[in-house]
């Protein structure tokens, strides 16, 4: 599993790790029931503390992306029919955030929609 983090990013390392792993799960780069590297291995490879890795793993488990077997490690959940629903939920969250931001800066909804369509290749 290849993880990329940016030390100087405003986004905390644990959030970067969480996003990277979720992305790999949703893209199918990490298979159901695949064993993830240990917290210590990831921390050593990325030259970071174990704390952000542990936090990311805890978030992933809470959100249903991974599960832990005591003494064996962390594994990718089999999302099965939930895979598409998880993708939809993530995009929905971003759309809500975008809509709220656009309204905060008084950008009309139709202009926001045009921008989204442009980036989806519909213009």
C-alpha cells in the first residue's frame, strides 16, 4: 500500500491518511479482507509518529472501512453492495459543503451548478 502525505499541508496527517486509505478502498486498490500494514510500519515508512496513524485507523474502523482482529491486525471491510452507497455519501458531503460555501459568498446557485457541470465535462 502506497500512502502519500504532505508534512506541510494544513490538513492534519491523520486526515490525509484517512482520505488516502478510503480512496484506495473505494477505487478497489485495497481488496476486501486485505490485511493493512501495521500502525508502526506505516509510521516508520512515512517517518511520522504512530499517533496520527492510530487515529486514522480508528476513524476508518468507526466509519466501517476496516475491521480489527485482535492479535492479527486491521483488514479492509467487504463493502459489497454498500460500496456505491459509500461513494454517493462522500460526494454528497462535498456537494453540501460546496453549496454552503457558494451561498456564504453569495454566488448564485445556477453559477455554482454551471461550474460543477463544467468540471464534469457537461458544458
